[in-house]
C-alpha cells in the first residue's frame, strides 16, 4: 500500500524548516544524565513540571524528546513517552492507569509477556481475561462491571487474525473503559489506531521502528493529560527510561521506515502467496487472506503458516533445514527470522490458545522474496523426503 506523503515527511525530517547557518543532517546526541541550572530558583521552577522540563534524563532528554514528538506525529496523538523496552511501555500503561479491583479484557491473541505481566498483577488486585472471539458482540458479553481497560492487538499474535477496531472501541467507550492497542505489527505507517477511536497506542520500537535489531525500546502515545498521569505514576518511578543513544538509533531507523515497510509488505505477500500454493502447507495466516480490517492500510512482513503434516518434530526439522532464515525471537529487522510457538512441551497451552501444533512464524526481512522462497522450498523438500 502507498504510504502517506505526510508520514514520509515526518520520518525524514529532523528539522522542519531551514535555519540560518549550517545544520547537522543527523539529530545531535545529548548524552547526559542531568542538566545544570543558572540558579536555584530556575531548578525549582523546572521541578514543578518535570514531564516538560530537562532535569534528569530519567525524566526528559532532548534527543529522546525529538523521537517522542516524531512518534506522536506519526500516530496522530498528542503526546508520546519512550521506554527502555516494549514491556516497560506496556507496564507503564497498566500500572499508571489501573488500580486494585480493576479488570483488563485482552482481545485477540496477545503478546505472551503482556499476559504474563497480567498474571503477576493478580497479586495486586488487578484481574484479566483473554478473549479469542473477536466480534463486538463477543466483547460486549466479556466485559465486566469493573473492566477499565480493553487491550487490543490487530492483527493478533501468531495467528494474525484481524478485528473491527472502530466497533470494539465503541463498545469499550460505551462501557466506560479505555482502549489500548499494541501497534507494533503494523507500525504507525499502516495503522493509526487513534484515528479509529483508540485511546492509547503502545509499540515495541525494537521491531519495525528500529528496524536493525540493534536497539530494545518501547513507546506509548496518548493524550497529553493521560500521558502526564502515566509519567508521574509509572514512568518516572519505575525507571524504564530510554537512553539517549538508543533514541538516536531509533531516529536513524525511522528515516528508512517508509521504504523498509513497503519492501517488507511486497516480499511477505509474495512469500505468503507462494506458500498457499504448496501441498506441504496446510494454511497460511496473513491478514491479507483474512477478514478485512478497515483500520489497516497495509501489511508488514510478519505472518505464520501451518505445515500440512506432523507436529513438533516436523516443525523442528523444517526450522533447522532453513539456511537464510535465522532462528530467533523478535522480528522487524532487515534479516529474516523463524520461530514456532510449539516448544514440544506446551501442547496444552497451544490447545487453550487455539493454535495449531504445526504452526511456524516467519518474519520476512530484506533479502528478497525469491531467495527466501528458494530457502523454504529446500527445507520443505527435505521434510517430505525424510
């Protein structure tokens, strides 16, 4: 899909207007832990609004702030805060906005560590449910009187099923609950949840935003008022700050985000369509082949497929037979990656999650579709001959 020209401008421009004198073409790195003041009164004044002023880089930092403004603009939100990881961002939303007695409804297959965090939060009186039925009516029935947050993934983890974000947002809003969506898969270029009524957006910026597998980071985008609440209740006190150099790496990554996302989309669709034609493949789970979602304007390079025969042993042999795909967690970098949710000892978990035992997830990098197809074909051929 075509990427909006305004998004390309935001990704590329560090300085929106020409200024007198030479200008650096890369954002300067302000690698400092603290900021000194001309007098004591000036420092006391800065303390009164630490979410807006430079006092200590655990709060605000100029390099990180440039990244935050850029991500807020891409997501069409008022404010952004960046974190040391995607899970730090997830934790800040939940801990900053919820209290004992509240309930979270997770809709769709959800990133595993997010659910693990929710389980731990039961110790603090925050409950949760995971809903794998995605219609607005299903969501309505699953809401509790104390549901304060509806957490979405579109598409969902591993099976990449899509939903009607607008309609589910309407259901949550009518109930008095906030909505939060993990938008890491689509990136801000292929889905703008705030435009579709979602209250809060989180990212694992480790993935496509960074794009080079060299930085771990997260981000939250919301209204300025809600972000201030998250800043003081969770971000500042939990200490999950993004280091200035990591922010600088992300700013560099964003410069190539449009061209990378376009290539990921084209190559992933080419590989997915090829897999659909193969007798060794039982099903391909890519949002392009599922229910249309009006909030998605494009597709990234992450999807999954089922081997037609075999369980854990077949999955392991197929993965080990690949040469160009690297075996590893995460996704969104220039290299192609492969993994499976089947670990050989977790079949009951897979059944509870309605996940096939022969599921394989691949992240399509930038090596070229034909080279990756050749690699997959070779491994499938070896699998069928075994």
